[in-house]
């Protein structure tokens, strides 16, 4: 399965992000100085890349930005909150995140606090996010 995929469900486009694949790919990634800055100051990377990637599809931009901005050095809930904000910036309104495990209530609450415009629904290892 690709890290990011698009599907149509009930006449809406759902972008699927495989967080497990992201974690595996991140472990193999060789970090540059700029990558380290992107992970500490995520907006910096987004601003630089926003002009470059206008020709790509939203899901491809989401994948590229996620690889730059998400970090294995921070918690999963912080990464998912960042991912939701990135999806919103890319005008993605329906996001499905495939996780290596089901999130607990505390983690879901933390994500909801960080992303009040997102409606979360979890089923096992899948987190469905409607972004308003």
C-alpha cells in the first residue's frame, strides 16, 4: 500500500495516509540540516515548499510535507495533529489515517484539542478525520 492514497467513498474524496508506512520510511531517511529545521519549525518548511508544489495533487503534496514535517522524535498524537493541519492547508476535507495501533481516549482528546476543526472517528487502527 502506498503511504498516501485517494479513494471515493459515498461521493466524497478520502485521502488515506498510512502512518505505519511513514514511520518505516522515516527511519530510513537521512536527515539534512534543513530537514531538522523543518521538524522543529514546521511552518518554515511549508512556506518554502508551498510555491514549489502547486503542480502536484493534494495527496502528493501531503505526503511530501509529512515526510518533512512529521517526526519520529515527537508523540504520535502530535504528529497526527500536524498531519491534520497539513491536510487542511492542502484543502483535504476527508482524511483516513492507518495507524499501527488504536489510539487511546487521552490521545484522541489531545488531537481534538489541537485540531478543533476536525471531527475524529476511530475504528480499530483506522482514524477517520472530517476537516471543516
